[in-house]
C-alpha cells in the first residue's frame, strides 16, 4: 500500500488538479488495472490508499467511517495546509538585534571585502617572492649543469688532442 507521506510532496500539484477536476488515475500497487479511489484515515498508522478491488477483497478490514475519497482527502489536506500557513503581514516584527545585523550588511560586506583584498595582496606578494627564489635556484642549477657539460666537452676535446699527439 502507498503511504500518505508519498503524496505529500505532490500536494500543491494535486490541489491544482482538484481545482481543474482532473485528478489523474494512480494505479493500485496490488491491482495495477484499478485506480486508487479511497484513503483509509486510520488513527496511529499511516493512511492507506486503496482501490475498489482492495475494498472488495477485504470488506471487513476497513472501517467505512474512516474511508474518504481521494478528492475529499485532498480537500481536507488542502484546507489543513491553507489554515496552517502564516499569512503575509501576519508575522511578528524582527527583533532589534536581527534588524541591526540586516541593516549593517553593507558595512560588514565592505569590511570583509577590504580584508579579503589585503589577504589577496599578501598571498600574491608571498607567491611572487617564492617564485623569485625558485627561479634563482633553477637558474643556478641550470648554470651549474651547463658548466659541467662544457667541462665534459672540453675534456672530450682534450682527450682527442692527446690521442692525436700520441699517434
């Protein structure tokens, strides 16, 4: 059986459909060829959605006084929903401390923006310094390796000259 909780999220859509008198047929999970037509409004358990076949199969299982049509149930739910909503303008005034926070939003945002800009500058400065240091280390290593390679070439040339003189 379906529980009422499964249709709560579609309540607004159902309200619109009721007003248009176009409630779609929802197939019963136990009797897929039958649409759900009744809601059993039992106390202490979840409400069950039932088709006519469910009622015929087990006529004594449900108190007839507790059975409502889907339309009636949706009307009841809609009325309950409407009565529980807070109407516009019918709310209490904001407490002063909250009002002050809301009013000072611009000031707080400006202070935060300034702090963030300063932090960005500090990060940029540190990263530029780090980049300079890394570039210096890389240039030093590049010069060392180039010097070693030049020495290898010199030694190789020297060895050829030595070999040539020996012959």
